[in-house]
C-alpha cells in the first residue's frame, strides 16, 4: 500500500471522483494501520489457548487450536474497495488463509490495479484477484469455499447466501441500511453539525455507515438546519460543485437513483438539490420534515441527501428506529449520560457512537459488523483474524484415565456408572 499509495489514490479518483486526501484518510490510512497491527499481533492471536485449570478436566490438556479455515472468497463493493478488500486480506493472511478477491465491476481501475499489484507482492498461487461481473461471481459461487466474506447490499447478499447454502460454505455478510442519527436538543450544536455532515458527505454519502437520516425534536430543527448550513459554507466555501474536497456518484445509475429520490421527496428541500449528470455531481442536500413513508425513507440513500425527520420527543425517535431493521450504525448527539444509556439500552445496531459518526470503524480493538438486516460477522483487527480462523478443540487423553473412565463402557450397569 505504501509503495503504491498514489496509484490507489488515482484509481479511486478515476472510479469514484474521490479527492486524493479523502482516499488516504478513509481507506489507505486505516488499511495500513490494520496490516501493521495484524503483523505485530499475529503470534499472540494465533497462539493455541490452554484452558484455565479445572480439576475435572486438566488431565486431558484441553486446548483450543487456532487453525486457518482454508480458502476464502471476498466479494467487494464499489464504495470503499481498498478498505474492504485489503483490510480483511491482512486478517486472512494473519489467519493463514488463501484468498480470492472479487472487486466490484463498478471500480474497474481499482480492480485492474489490484490484479496487477497483488502477484508482485504475494504468492499468486495463494492470493488472487478475479475481476468480472455477475457470471464470474456465479461461477465462483459454484465452488465450495472455507469462508465467504460478502460486503455489499442486502439484495445481492440473499443471492450469495442461497448459492453458499448449496456448498455449505460459511458466509459473513457485511451489509448496509439506514443508519439513524439522533440529535438531542442538549447537544453541542456546531460540533454535531460538523460531525454529521463530515460522515454524511465523505465519498458523497457512499459509505455504509454514513448517517442516513436525522431524527430531531420539532422545535430544535430550525437551529440544526442553520448549523448545517453554516457548516456547509465552512466545508465548501465556493459550493461543493467547485470544491476539490467533494466526491462524485459512482455511475449514472446511482446518480439517477439518488436524483430520483431528491426529486420525488415530499419533504422540504432547505439546502442543495442541485445535480449535474455529466459530472455525476449531486449537491449536499438537506430535506426537512421527511415522513416515514417518503421515498427518501425506504432504502439506504447511499448519496449526499440528508432527510431530517421531526419528532415530538426522543421516545418517539427511539420508537421510529425500533420500527425498522437493525441498522449498521446508530448515532446520537447529546451531552446527557442518562440519554446515552437510554439510547444504548433501548435499541440494537451493529455499532453505536455518541457525538461522532463513521469514525468507530477505524478504532483499534473494536469489531466492525452488523446485526440482522445489516449483516452478520465481524472484520477489522483480531475480529477479522477470528473470522478466518477455525477454533479446533483438542484433548490428549492419558491411558491412566481409563481407571476413571472405564464405567462408561458396555455392558452398562448403574453400579459401574457411579464408580
Ligand atoms: P452490491 O451488493 O451491488 O455489490 C457488491 C458485490 O456483489 C460486487 O462485487 C458485485 O460485483 C457483486 N454482485 C452484484 N450483483 C451480483 C449478483 N447478482 N450475483 C452475485 N454477485 C453480485 O453492493 P454495492 O452497490 O457495490 O455496495 C453498496 C452496498 O454495500 C451498500 O448497501 C453499503 O452499505 C454496503 N457496504 C457495506 C459495508 C460493510 O462493511 N458493512 C461496507 C461497504 C459497503
């Protein structure tokens, strides 16, 4: 990664119209850190575990062996290809697995670069890249795998899981969904606006953990909108279209999808709404007073439109969240410890962050994964190592134990079994 930093940045620029700095911040930096951590800690992670002393079992020397699962398939989405392909690759190498990586056909520059570079650095008989579209994935899924790590949307996840069922290949699914962001009236407003919009507008909203929508108390909403507008002015003083710090939509189909959502919303567009299909540009767009049945509230937006849902109180916000699929991430901006506890104790999500968005994925030592419709399984750090590791139980029974165990042998008798 370090040798080829600029080539990866350029690939992301060509595939996603993404600024170099953003690629370094959200993909290359975290991946390099993850690879270093795996390298430094692999001996500790891979050491077999002897169980704590137990009088009943110690003669058997019970041990948990950490063994590679075997050959892994990674199916990668378009939005964070470096982070999703190379981070888990480091974990799989640490676990001792061989890997085939299937990049998204929507990131052809990344796919070609990876296919060119991987054999220069890793044994090509163990680590390989398969570029292609649906037929190639179909052919890969006809094979039996020792683990499949699928990252992408729920629709394709169902296809992958059905195919994997035929070969009994185990699958982790890293999916997305609508990650809510609660803004409580007691929050630090300027900080909240800055952190929500940073998380929302990174990669033009095409981040799996991006805050999808905001829940805010009706009477506090005007202040929040003002703070959002001030932040947008600060982030993009000449407008996002002219900024060199703002990404583009991946392709025309996603551009049209998000444009369609903005055009069909029944909410009130209070900022943005501008688009340019030639450059796949969608302006940061704030939509106020969006209802649960609005087009913007049906699917993960995966673009720079931020619906603001108004509630009368925070209990209503929690009910709103709980009436939907468990999200990949849940965000709450508040100064109140009681409210933080209340949100954490009364909701479920892959991760929960207070007074921050999307950053938890980079924190060393935390698992990254969803729950329910947002996925199952984890990657990053030790959790990635565990995903690709088989925990093989081992005992080594000494002959002298026959003295104790003989009561289990036929012919059975109550008397022998008691002994
Ligand atoms: P996608 O589901 O369209 O594609 C993902 C991968 O599946 C690609 O490699 C693609 O080639 C392959 N694929 C597409 N159609 C297929 C089919 N019919 N059969 C077999 N394989 C097929 O996802 P995407 O649009 O590339 O990525 C966006 C989604 O990924 C969002 O929902 C986002 O939230 C999610 N995501 C999740 C994480 C996470 O770690 N949880 C990270 C990034 C993105």
